[in-house]
C-alpha cells in the first residue's frame, strides 16, 4: 500500500499518513458510528455510510426488529473491514510515534469498535449465564485473549489510550455496552416508534448523550444521578428500571480475573404503596433491635445492602410518606442515612431509580409531595408509552407482543398457533381499537384468560349499545355513544390508570364528586 506523506505546519517536518483513500473514509465513518445511540435511526445511517455498496438492506433496521441471537450481516462485514483497515494502518505506523492527532484519534476509534465486536458474542454467553443463575462476577476465561488483542492494536508508539483507559476499563466498558444492549433490546417488546424512543431514552439514561465523556469520567459517577420513570400503570416501568440497574458499570479486577459484582444481583425493588411507612423505612434504611414492635434483631436495609454498582428501585414514589421523602432527600443530597433507632451515619453509594404513574407536579401543588425532593429525582427522566400509543403507531406489534407472552407460558412451539388464534379473538371481540386501559399488564391477563377459559371480558366491555362484542372505543369511533356515555367510559379508563378518585379528578380537572358520579353512571 502506498504511504501518503503529511507535512506538519511550517517546519516542513513530514510524517507518514496512517489512513488514506477508502480506509480514511471508513475510519471516519466508524468514528461517527461509535458514540451513536444504537436505537436511533442515526445508527443505521452510519452503518450504511461505512459499508457503502456492501450495505445489506435486508433487515438493516435491526434496531426496530425483534432481537436475533446472530449478528446482522452488516455487523459481520463492518468487523471484518475494521480488522483489515487496522492491519494496514499498523504496517505504516511510525516507529518513532510521530503520528498526527487526527490519525491517532481515528485509529483509537477503529480499534475500540473492532475489540467490542470481536468479543460481543462471548459477552452474550456471560450475560445469559448470569440471568440463568450462573453469575457474572466469576472468572472471565477470554479476558487474556481480549488483553492480548488490545495490547496488539493499541500499544503503539505515540498512542496514549491505554494510559488514560487501561485494558481492564476497556473490558468493563465493552461488557457494560453489551449488557445494556441485551437488556434494553430483549426486555421491551415492540418495534413501534414510541418503543424505539423508549429504548433510546434508556440507553441515554445509562451512557448519557456523550458516550466519550461517559467512558472517560462519568462511568464511575452515574450513581449521583437519580432516574425518574413516569407513565401509566402497566407500561413496564419496573422493566425499564431493571434494565438500567443491570446495565450499570462493573469494574473488572484483572488479579482475580472477574468483575467486582454480579449484575444480576444489583437490583433492589420496593413498592412504596404496598407497605406502611414504618415498614418502608425498615426495608429502605434497616433498623436496630427494638426500634419498633416486631424488630427482634438488627437488620440491614436496601440502602445498606445495595453495592455501589447496584440500584434501589422505589416504585410508586408518589405514595411515599412525607417523613420518608425527607430521609430520601438526604440520601440524594449527602448520600447518607441512618437505620431506624440508630444514630450511626451510613453511606449509600448506589443509584436511586423511582417510578410513578401519578402527576408529581400536581401532587406538589396539592402539598403532598416535596418540591425539593422532586427536583432531586428528575435530573434524568424517562416516560413509558401506553400500549395504545404503541399499537396506534404499529398495529402489527400486537401479534409480536402476544407471541412474546405466550412463549413464556407455552414454549416456542405451542406459542405460534395460540398467538394467531389470540389475535383473531381480540380483533373479533375487543376490536382493533380497544384502548387497553391496563396496558401491557392487561394484555398479559387477557392472554391468561384466553388460555384458561377461551374468553376475556374487561370490566367496561359492552357497557353501551346492544352489541356484546363492541368496545366503547370502537363504538365511539362509529358515533354510537351519547356524550354522557363517552364521558363516563373515558372517566373509567382514566380511573383504571390512576386507581383513585382523587387522582382521576386531578387528571381530568374535575371535582371528585363529578368523577364519582360518572363512575357510578357508567357501570
């Protein structure tokens, strides 16, 4: 390969150019691809730019399709091309280390991409083992091979990446990226635009919008940023929280050949609406013996048990007692807490993730939620879309969601036939425009009902008109409801999401007596 000569400034000192022609274009494309969010359209555009005529358009929008255990042909081609370009670059690399800053940057980006792709499937095997109970903190047999490859491609004269980002850190980053991709892609079902937006938002919550800054500095500081997940009940807020918790950065210890923690043991969920304030405090902060009736021994809470790489998930944060809000605010501000009945100060180094279906600003206005606590929670916010939003954007997603649920209950062989029958039943009996007020949770219950009884009857089906198979949403579109009937059914749908008359009244900007009257009249 001919060596281009690049002159530096006015001193006329020249040095060989590492990349030229097509290799330079490819390296620049990879440098643009690396920091992109894999769930945004820009990612596919970068892959197409890098491969040019070799780009395979079949299934190219992989980030909008159901997960596949195999690597997409475009990823295979990108990895092979990256290896070829790296080898050519190494052959012309200056032995004196006199390499231009831009060439050095492009080379680092290309080497990082190749290392990640080369070991992606090996990391996948570790992730599956962790989810099946095999642990992810044990020995990583392929670290030695990763280290040898990293030294071969990155330990070059004039290249300083290993001084600022040692190989164990690069290994840990690669594993984290793969875990995040796995949990986001496989935990959330659907290829609609709202679901793609949700996946992209989760990725950004984990890595921020600037991946390079994250890799340099923020990877060790994301516990300082609380995440607030909002959205209707039944839309998978806990799935989102778990994906974030299981995708946090885990330091790699080369001396023991394993990660410091097991990602599958890093999620500590607590539903705040299901327990009394005293029990909530005990679960969160722990207690000393005798702190309250029934406290027969000292006990550590989630804040103490959770490691620095883990996350405590506070579900239904809008229902938390005011005194607990103050204690949680202290955790977010100073990272400290005390057990119930104890004066010793302890430190929390993990991450706080909270979720609610309620309107927190409205609760603040009503004096039921602290404003300072809210602003500590909302440094990072994610909203989960309703099932109806997803299906409005991509109606065909319904069959994929049903198949996903059915496979967990029946296995893949039996699920296919059942899924087709279930879709047909829903279209005939509920209608394609059914509102799904219970969201994905209601869809799961619908499938269970169909499996057991071959039938499913939502609470508000057939409440208007003389058609037992017609849902109010369909009847409204057909103009077959009176104004009172329409308002009544809509009120019931909101009440199914909020679960309380007071919250429904706030959402609809109505008096609670009006809401109660509509609920009674629409039964």
